[in-house]
C-alpha cells in the first residue's frame, strides 16, 4: 500500500498516495493522473509496479466536484494568470499570442475541472520542490487533464536543459479528435443527446436516465471487449461505475463528451514547440477505446509536431495498466530511461 498525502477534504474519494521503496534516494517524482471513470485505488498495482522500477510514484486523485459557475470563475482566473506567465515569452517572439488565445478559448469549465486536480497537486502537494522538474503519466482521460494543466501552468513544468519534464500520454483520450468517433464513441453518442436535451430545455427525466445508462453500458462494453476475466478487471468495473455515479452524477456526460471529443493534438504541439516539453504518446495496438490506427494515420498525415515521440505497445488494450501493470510499468520506465540516456549523451 502507498503512503497517503496529508491533505484532506478536497478529494472525491481517497487521497493521492505515494509508492516508493524504503530508504531509496528519491529522485524527481513520477505522478500518475487517473482517467475520468477510474477510481484511483484501481491503479494501486500499477503504482507498485512502477515503484519496483525504482520510481518515486504518486497516484493522484480526483478533486471533489464543484459547480459550473464556480469552475467558470476559476477558469477565467487561470486563463488570465496563464497570459501573464507567457507575457515575456510572447514579447520575445517565443510564443504566439494568437495561438495561445485560440487554445485557451478551447478550455471549458468541465475540461478545467480535471486539469485542476493536476494543478492543485503540483502547487501544494508537498512532493515537488520549487524549480524542480516532474514527470507525469496521464492515463486515458487523465491525458487531457495533464496537457491542459501544462498549457495553463507552464511554471509547474520545467523545460531547461538540466531539468526537463516529461509528459507520458498513456492510452490517452483526445488523440483521435472527432475524426474517428463522433457519435460512435461508447459515451459520446449518448452524451451528445443528453446535451441536446438540456439545450432544448426538454424535461425528459426518463430520457436522461436512459442516456446515462447508455454511457455506463458503453463503458462496460469496452471492459468486456478487453476481457473482464483478466486480473483486476472485475474490481475496475465495480470501482469505476461506483466512482462515476457517486462523484460525477449528471455531469459525467459533459466531461466524457468534451474529453473524448476535444482534439488534444494542437495543445500537444504547443507544449513541444513553445514550452519545449518532452511529450511521449504511449498507445496500445489492442486499445478498444481510442483507436491506434487513427493515431498512426494522424502521425503519417503530419498532424503531430516532429518533436512529439511515440511508443507503441502490445500489453492487452486500453485497460492494460489495470490487468497488466508490470508490463506497462516496464514500458513507462523504458520511455523515461531513454530520456535519461539521451541527456547523458549530450
């Protein structure tokens, strides 16, 4: 079991937990941001597997849900703060004001809700010293949360030659954009219908319940397609559904829809080109949630900046950190060590 964070009362379920070998020399932390419907405890074996790779691991947790008006106000503050952080670099011509404005406009309150948990942890988690770098793994819909946090708060991600942060997008949402899924996505079709109902102010409680059931069925379908009999998958199924209904309630359709349908690639390109961060896309060829074929086609089409790195795995699908944590941990360690090796060769 990992060591819990001392902070209380701001998390939905559980606390951020640390997984590190006793008396080891703790180098910079590796933070894992869970997906939208993933209960943090579901990834404990993944955290333990990363620990065995000599990583100083922290599994982050979801914050308690806030109202949309509250999130809107906080997001506006965050955007204004981001503009101040980029101001000098814009003056020097290192960052495009127009590009930054376009990206900031695409971040909505519901998307910001997840990015807040990353920012909150880095700001006052007590695990990242000032001016230190940090590596972060964004799993599933935790990927967009990490990327949006890095765009909004570049000061929390080091990019100097001595200390460079690495963002690992593990089976991440947002890489296929709307090119493949549209309403065929397990949650997007139902989510869009719920959103349309709200916009037309239709008081259809029975219909909304039906849409939410469709969302959960889509989630269950993804689990079943990858093999619910695999180790840890039954617990993931129960914990995930319980987590969604207990903490996300009626907002799950909005967050699922926006996370799945937001094109993350322009944000990634900005981080690599303008913030000079290292971004590695780790994707599994058996992923049933976010198609590897679409990722590869976008790569071939030149959608990704040339500095974005890719690492293809075959560990068992979208939920492989749950049912095959040792293999995925080894993949992550390989990605991080390849960076360390290249730095030593400079």
